[in-house]
C-alpha cells in the first residue's frame, strides 16, 4: 500500500478508488496548500495528485524523492519541470483531450459575452440602471460573419474554430506549425482567442505592441494561461480604447486580488478559471488522474504521461 497526497478534493469517486488500494491524504481546504506544507507532505508520500497551483521544480523533486509518480489534474504541465522529473525518474501524468469541448464552449461564451456586453447589461438590470429601452444602449459588436483569429491551433483552438464556423465566421489561425503570422492575425481579426501553451516563447505573448496592432473594435479572449497576456498592457488598452473589450478565464496573477487595477477596466468580463468546469469533465479528469497514479504505483506505464521519455531510462 502506497502513500498518496492529493492537494484538493476532487469531484466524483476517484479518491474513493484510490483509497480502496492505497493510503490517501487530501488537503482539506479549498485553496492550495502553502508551499512549505506541500513539501512536507510530499516528503512522506510515494505519489502526488496535484493541481496547476503546485510548483514542482528540480529542487522540489529532490526534496520529495523518491516519488513514484505525479498526476497533474490538468491538460497543461507548466507547473512541473518535466526535464527534472524525467531526470529524477518520476513519470508525470496529465488529463488530455477530455476538457477540449468544455473549454471551447467557455471560450465562445466569453466571446459572445464580451461582444454583446452581457456583463454590463446584466449589471444594469440588477442595479436598477435600466429605466427604459433605448436605441443607443448597450451597443455591442456583431459575431456572425466576423473574422475570428485563433492563436494556438491545437485541439481546443480547432474546437473554437468549429464553433466560429457555425456562426459564419472567417477563421484565421496562428500556431507553431504554421498559419498566418501573429502580427497579420492581430491586424485582421475582429476577435482573437488565445489557446497557445505557456512556454518561454509564449510568456507575455500579447503586450502593448500586439494590442496596438488590433482593431479598436476587436475583442481579446483568453482561456489558455494568464501569463500569455501582459496584464498591465491589457488594462491600459481597455482604458484607452485601444481594443473594444476582453473576456478572460485566466489572469496573471491568478487569482486576481479584488482591488487589482485590471478589474476596474471597462468592457471586461473575468471568470475564475472555469474552462473545464462541467461536472462530466471534472469527474473524468479525476478518473484519468487516479488512473495515472494507479498505473504508476503498480509499476506500469501511465496511460496519459506527459514525459514518456522517462520510460526509456
């Protein structure tokens, strides 16, 4: 029986399945464990089931050794130094594919909400600031027939493109494998939706220069990673009218403090990182993460391994 440390409660019965075979401890609070607490628990564990909030670099892996596996409850693994994990002989699992449609749905929901000023209109009703119907009130932007730019044309980016096609949108894409240049995409598109992975090359990808290339009527959507966008530059662009609006499911920092200046910017819709937040998706993610750990602890290959080269050692 191995010892597993889980850094958050998970929906569904995945934790019960792990407990049927192993000794499982779950961090009891909604937020992430403090780093020192995480390190202390990791030292006592054989395997970890973690969120994107848990940073695992070479120093952490040395402190926590020997680990038999890490299951990340996410598609991304930018919180883990995969090269260091491979060098330490630690397989790292993730949860690919399962959240593609849920995240694409949310990206398009943000696009529509920002385009049609849903947040502003809802707030007006709730605060009584809607005395009568007016021809000039809450004017937004057309979606049907507009041009949609997809930055990062992987599974989720392609799924968002399919949704755009259903609205009769022209699709322009940019990715590592080709497509339109980023500058040209930003100049042409009425909507820009970010789906690139976070890497050293993409960190801060959208800054003051890039926002300045966009149309003044354009809207930026980010459901990928907050660090793709330079927060201060986005705030200025919204305040100055450089772009018309933004819809964010991810931010930098995350979570945003309630007094953060970005939250005072106009024409902004912000969500608390809920791209995968459907019951079916989150339960499937938990099942995949548990399956990764069960395999690792049985001495088998993780079915969803982010560093498969670890098995070549």
